[in-house]
């Protein structure tokens, strides 16, 4: 079962890491591996949500999501999107950006370095909004209750996340961006660029979040309608299990999942710029990670269960917050790519270990309760 579900992911991993080591040595190998782990970590909760929705769709739409959907997610968002970002910020054509990266990596690196303040401001604000909305949202479980509980109460204030994000952007533009790092060790004032790019990142988040919310509301409406149809089938003596979510309902599910996928892959791509500007390393690392996210979705659907590690989502969002801060800091200061990547991995590992300890504690409590009820056993 494991090999059948993750076989393609294992194969793509081996080929991608081998290519990275062959063409760019151990540095390329390490960065691609870190990007793969980061993409899996950031999109773990996405896979869980996908599985919860995907299991309600019929076999046809599941197949559409796992074929056409993976083309959009892997080749569209993870391979093409980084090139588009570089092309826009460096003011060159997409084809020219790829050719330049292959033909003259030094010139390409210079363009990306000079465009980095715009990329960092755009991505930093997008990631910061994801992190802030998570902090201010009501949660069933709290990984760091002394931080998360009071912030959840503050989240009842409308527009608080946007206000904080704009304050952070203004402070960044007025301080760090006044001496933004450029190629050759020079520094220039990029305040206006950072402000414009940061606002663009904020608007992009609001648009993507709005679309996701729209499809989520539509999904809930279709689910309510589906329950009504099944209840009608029961009253008429028909088998309600034969009433599947197909047609319009399944189509809206598909659209919702694609928007959700796009939003998560977007923060993965943006976060990757905090680790490296190398588009081929990003393409390999994020592509490998995306394959595992899809495989994990399939695995959860086929097993009919969701993961019990409740703090992993927290760790992923704290990693997003760390990347947002690091992106804004790198407008002026250089931070090692490996260190940046390992911060996210460390947060994910800590949240995973906390989840394991929680599960062990719950199991021990359950065993103690059973012992009290049946002391003679």
C-alpha cells in the first residue's frame, strides 16, 4: 500500500536529488532537500483538508483532481510560477529569465539580487497574513496556549491582522528598506518599491483568501443540498449511498481544492525565495514536495483516516511566520540559505514531537481509566 501510493514520489525524489547533486554539487543537493521538506511541512494541513473533501467526491472527480490537479499544482505553480515571479521583478521575459539562468548565471544572480527587495516585501506580507490569521483564529487545540489563547480572543477585532501587517510593512519600509542590499555590496533606498510590493502581496492574499472562502461557502451549501437529496432518497426507499457528489457539487469541490492548492503552493514558492533565488533548485525542491503532498492526500483518502498529530498545523504556520520575518530582514541583511531552511524544519520537528507526547499522554490516561474500571484485569 505504501509503495503503491508513494512510489512515484520516491522515484521523483531520487531523480531530483541525483540531478541536483550532479549539476550543482552538495550545496544544490542540500538546498533541494531542504526545500522538499519545507514544502511538505507547509502543505501538510493542505493534504489533510484535501483528503477530507476528496473522499466525498465520486471516483471520476477524484481522478480529475489527482491527474489534472497535479499538473496544475506541480508544473504550474511550482515550476512555472517561480520563473514568472523572477521575470516580473527583474523586468525580463519568462523565456529570457530561464535562458539567462542557464547561459549567464552571474548576470541572472545580479538581476535577482537587485529584485530581491520587491520579492521579499511581496512574499513577506503574503506569508505574514497567513501567519497572523492563523494566530487570531479560534482553535480546538493550542500548541503554545500562553500565546495562542489571548491572541485568539484578540482575533475577534475586525481587520486586526491587516492593520498589524500594514504597520509591519511601514516600519520595514522606513527602516530596513532605506538601505536595501544590492549586487556588488552596495545599498540603495528601496522604500517605495518595498511599500508597493508589500501592498501587492497583501492584496493578493486577500483575493486568494476571498476566493477560497467563496468556494468553501459554496461547498457547504452543496453539502447541505446533498444531505437533503439523500434524505429524500431514504424516504423513497432508495439506497442513499448511491447518491454521489457529482456534477455541479463535485465541480465546485474541484474548484475549491484547486484554489486552496494554489494558495498553499503560493506560500511555498514565496517561502522558497527566503532560502534560495535559484529557480532550478526551487523547481526541483518544490516539485518533489508537491508530489509527496499529493501522495499523502491519496493515502489519507484510501486509508479513510486523518492524521492524529494535531500540532503539526501549528508548527507549519509558525514556520510560515518565521519565513515572513526572515524575508523582510533579508531586504538588507544576508542570512544563510541553509540556516533559514533549518528554522522551518526545526519548528515542524518540535510540533511533531509535541503531538507524539500528547498522543502518548492520552493513551496513558485511557489505560489508567480502564484500570480503574476493571482493577482485576
